[in-house]
């Protein structure tokens, strides 16, 4: 039997799928789910049986915001290492951002990244086309059937990625039929706040100033501008990494996600950390937008449960230890998260923050709906077998030796999570099995129902 014909029978699993938790058997044939039965399935000849008694089977997480740093920044990370870490964390598909070097601002540069992933990515993949102040013609050439969306930095970034021209933004929102994903922080507000901090502290700005420099007003001014433009032109807008309670008033839960034109994302770090953590973690938890206050974190958690926020992502963005060790102003923003996003969410389940059904909805189902991904994001017969087996009661301590990130560090080092990822299937391929990888097959390029 060839690898493409390999079959698995997962017995006695507790499925979490489409707002239900129930015991069932699942058969995988080749790349897809062949059968799901609550009354039991009989093993076929040459079928590998996996007894999943006591384990939960979920559709793999689809992470709509990662920075894997390739090309150009591979001293921090690369597609091979970060996709592997993602698979170990139960992430079966990722969507990567365009602020690599060079910035992904042409169709040729975009295709280059797909070619790298085809050879190196253990997980399924897609890449955002980048927008700048002067590449609208290139943006509008993007094929919506095989590219996840267009990324716009409406806040400070690197290279030529900041889009601060009102005319360009207006043209983009008016003419782009694809989903536009935005980083929203008002540059003028951030710069003014930074100038105040420099005047007060000089070169020794404390990290605790980060949510004051990149404050609620900076986020709200930019997010509200994006929402205003989307409403004006009926654009599909997805606002990334919401970090403030105030921004939540811009979004609604009155429509199903398939009907929404304006959607929002929450990230793991904004659901987990608060400003109280800066003293312990320092620049390791410096992100843009900033981790803010407990009131913001609690409001974002509630908005996830109430369907005001539509999806959960990581914004995985590694930097080296040396880079992060700089003083506040020079330490880059971002950190590695893909290996521990689901374990962190399962800790929130144990804490009573989210139900299992809500976690699966916000990390898988809603992504598939929002991005119109073909045949993924659900445990359904005929769908690709992107599946994860989780032991919710097997403690997992994050040690430096356990990290798969190229940067070699994590803000979760020393954390003991209550749950462990046991197995990860990518399109029917058992890519991760209790700490052991099978890299004989690579992930697929995601396809979309444009």
C-alpha cells in the first residue's frame, strides 16, 4: 500500500466538532475523512488502528496570522522550522504575512514564497499579498482562489509596508474584492506618545510604558478608520489582533460569520497576558499592538465567547534572544507562539474561560468560513483529514529543550500546561506522533472559494 493510500481508523475518540462533543470512530483514507460513526467502525485489512479512548479529536487549528521570516530574515526563523513547531502545536494550516525581506509586494515575490513552502512546510499554507503606498496595480492582480487575502499595515511596520496615504487606502478599499486584513495602530498617535516617553525617561524607557505609548486611542483611531472605509465600499475587512476593549464597539455579533463583511481577530497573547506581566517578562512580551490591561483582556475574552470577535490566531513573530534583550526602544516587537497556542487555550478551558466547542469554533470552523477555505476546518466526511488528538489531562511543561522554534525561546518557558498535543494529521498524513515527526510529505497550498 502506498503512502497516498494509507488508512487509519481512530477508535473511541471524543470529537469536538460543530458545537457538539460526542464519542465516535473516524476513518481516514488517503488525504480525506472517509467515515464518521457514533456506533462504531470495523477495521479493514491493512488499516492502522489508533485507540483514542480518553483523547479529544479536533479539527486542526488554522492560524491566519504568522510571520515565519522567510525570505530575508532567516536568522530569526524559517518556514521549515516554524511550520514544524506549528504542527507540534496542533496547527495544521497557516497564513503568513508579507513583511519579509524583500516585502511581498509583487506577484513574483508572492509566488516565490509559495515555492519555498511547497518544498519545506510540514503544515498547509497560504501567504498574504502585501499592500504599500505604491503597488495597487500588483495587489489587484492577486488570485482570490489561491491566495488568502491582502495585508495592509495601517500602523508602523518595517520596510515599505506602512500604508499612510489616504488616497491609496481609499483606492484599495474601493477596488479590492478580496479580504483585506489590517494591522491598525495610528502612527501619529504612537509617535507623539513615544516623544513624551523619551522626554520623560530618555533612553531608559521602562517596558511598562509600552501599552501607554501604543495606547487605546492609537488602536481605536486606526481601527475605526478601517471600519469606516469598509462600510463605505462594502469591503471585506478583517481587523487583526484586537487589543483594547474600546475597539470592540466597532464589531457586531448580529450576523453569522458567512454574512459578515467586517470581522475581528484576537491573539493568544492578548487573551493570556496583561500589563501586570511586563515586570516579569520584560521585552519578551513586547508585541504590537501592545498587551494592555486586565480590563482589556477580560473584555476580549468575553467578545470571543459572544462572537463579537470571530477568530483566534497567534501573530507568531520570532526574534532572536539578542534582539529581544535590547532596551525598550530598540527591542523588536513580536514573539514565538505557534507551538503553544492550543495548549494555552486548553488551559483557559480548564479555567472556565472558554468551552471546548468555542475553542474549536474560533481556531478552525470560523477560519474556514471567514476565508472560504475549501474542504478544511471541520471533521466531515469528504473533507481533508486535518486532525489533532489532544490529551486534555496530560501536563506539558515548556522547557528550552522542548522548543522547536529557530529563535530558541518562548514567553511560555517554565509554564506547565494541563493539556498535550498527541498526534497531528495533515491531509491524512500523520505528521506528528507523540513527539516524533514524519516529514515524508509536505503540506498543501490552501484553496479558497472566492
